């Protein structure tokens, strides 16, 4: 029976890599009849955000990754926020100090940086030089009076430390080549290294699943476990997931894409852009010229102002892009892991039932966005009509779509007409014309030139004729509309697109929409005719021949 834990730092939104770790924590625990623990590692007081902690939990629940013990549900090892466990950590800090396995030190950040530079000049790795005599209580008080930083370091053992890893096998480290770890910071809070070791023991964690980048931290954790008389859990360090550009998936990717777009924009109102992002012009300039990164909401707001899409990195990004949680879980479960089944489209329960820890891969995995889209399309098909409607309404509300105010009957018609859609955002995009006022329709100029104005306004001429045919229909439904359009195309001896595309452009402003027959039926005759007349009036003066 495995007891696993996911321990995010609440310094931002839940990253796709963190979600993958949490998922495998859940799979391993549930497969073995164990428990999955959520712990919030909020000891970095300068970066923590209560809002981020809530968002992380909301994102996990949206994915269907529900914890057995942790915030909101409780458990035998409460509290599950590290900032509320300082008395516990101090007890074990004292134990190490009293046994001579830890010591105080007082170097400032500048002094430590100077030491690193000296080591680099000698082409050596920086290893903190442990004092022969440890500072005593009097030394500590004196340092505090002087305003110096007071931290506690752990004495790393010199012998070899072996990490037995489920995925990577035996990995050996020389303790003598690892600096003594800081385990208590100047602000009185423990470091990540110390707090997670104590909590893993007290929360009964038997298996630690995390990313490969944490492997270098593990020898220090094992040394701390031995010094404190704790058990060493089973470790599994998963391979990295890389983007299509070859680099590690990073939330900074979104900011980089935005920065490049800003640099390429001509005549951009920088003051307005900064205002849209909720930052000042100085912060915007620092972002463009250097490495400064605005918070995620600012990046998203500026991208929205520029009408551009950013690559999804955080779970909330995928939600807003119209992905289903089932599809995202299915997709990330197959990153660096090969399920022992002969199919790829899997439910969460199927992933739990078939989980096998021997199926992890050592090589990096590719975050293939085209494959994710394919997974999403398949999972949309698997949903019942009622569940799809519920998911779609949640999505519309979050993205502030005008369709959010529509009644269920119309939304069901939209969803039925959108069979084969890849994302919920695609459905919303193709159907927004139904929920947009006539004078708010924005025309795609390239489509206008190609479909309406080409051949001296052939498309506009077709629109004028279509208006009369629509008015003469005895009844309006998708069948009578289809018969009329196909009949007119046959009469004109042209393809259906020559008839349908001008009509689609008139009612939607673009040539991309729901099927044209259902589109007109849902929009209604009067609105369709009004939009045809408005389109003809707007573009008739662009051609030699006048359309009436």
C-alpha cells in the first residue's frame, strides 16, 4: 500500500508538469489501495499567495485529482500547510543542533556570493567550508544584535549516498562533494529540503514521485532522514517533458511569446497595453528589454488586448482554451509512461486499474499539442449530451462568452451542430455570431476580398439573390435551407461553396462557422436577412457594379 504526496509551492498557478506529478501520485496510491496526500509547501514567505493555493486546489479538483488527506479534507497529520507547522520543524532543528549534526552560521548573501566567485576562479565547485568549531548560543545572540543573517546548516556526511530509484536505478553521490544544506532560514522558516523530509516522515509517505530535476536534491534528503532516524521512502524521478521547441515546459514560455509579439507590433499604444495588463509603463519596458516577467494575469490580459493566443502551460490555460479535464489527464498520463493496454484513449479509472510502476520511461517525452487536440476531440465524443452541456456552460462562464447567457435548448443545438469539434473554444468561436448583435459583427477582410468582392462582386450579387430566395421559403428549417441552397447552386451550375460561403460571411463575418444550414435555422430568417442587407450596403461601394 503506497502513501504518496503532492506538495506544490503556492507561488503561482498549477503548471502542467505539476499536474502530471500529482496524477501519478494519485494513480500509484489508488492502484495499491493507499492514500494520496496534498501538502502545501508555503515556507517561502516572499512569494506565497493564498489565491494561488486555492487555484492549485481548484485545478486539481477540476482534473479529477482528489486527495485523501490535506487541506479542506483534513487528516491525521494536520495541519497540511507548512507555514502552520513551525513548532514541529523547530523541534527537529533543535535535535540536530543538540546532536552536533547541524550548526549556526552568519554569512550574508554578498559574502556567500564572493565565496562562489572565488571557487569559480579556481574552476572548483562551491562547497561551503564547515567551521571546525560551531558557533554557540552567545555567538548567535551577538550576530542577531549586529543584524547579521542567522541560518542553520546541516552537516552532510562524507560517505557515498546511494539513491535507489524506481525509474533510474541506483544513482550514487559523494557526500563530500555536496555543500552543507541550509535547513533553517534567517526568517525562521525551514527550507524546502528540511520541511519536506520531516513532513514525509510524519505523514507516513512511502513513495515520492517527482520530476527528474529533483534527483540532485535526493542525496541531501536521504542524509537528513538518516540523521533524524527517519525511514527513506521509495523514490521515482520521472523524465522531463519537453516542448516542441525542445526545451523544458515553462510558464515563462507564455511571456516570451508575448514579448516577441510586442516587439514585432508596429504603432502599438504602449500606455494602453500596460494599462490592459494592470502594470505601469516602466514595468512594461523592463519586461520588453530584459528578463523581468509580469505575473500570469498581466501576461494573459496583455495577450487578450493584442487578440493573440499564448501557448498553454498552466492548467487554467488549458481550461480557458476549451480542453476537457478527462482529455488532459489521459494525455499527461502517457508522457514518459507506457500504459500496458492496447489503446490510448483511457479514462481515469482505467489508468488507475492498469497502473504499473515498471512502465515509466527514462527518456524525455514530447508535449505534442496536436496529439492533445486529438485526445480532446475523442473525449468530447465520449461525453453524454448532458455532461457536455455542463462542461460547455462552465467554459463559457469562465471566458465571459456572450453565449453564457443562452438557454440550454439553444446551447444543445449548438453542441449537436458542432460534432467533430476539437475544443470547446472552437465551438464557441464558430457559434459566437448567434450571440452577437448585427452591428457588432466583425468582418474578416481576407474573406471579404476572396468571397464577396472577387470577380467584380460576384459574391455580393449572390447575396442579393439569396435574400429573395430565403424570403420565399414556406418554412425555415435546416432541411428547407439545404434544399434551397443546393437547388440554387445547381441552377447556377456552381459548387455549393459559391452559394454558401457568401451567406456564411454575411451572417458570421468569416467563412468559418457551424454548418450553414443549421446556422441560418438557429439565427432565424429576420436576422439573416438583416445581416445580408447590412453586408451588401457595407461593401457595395467597393466594386464597380452596384448591388441592389
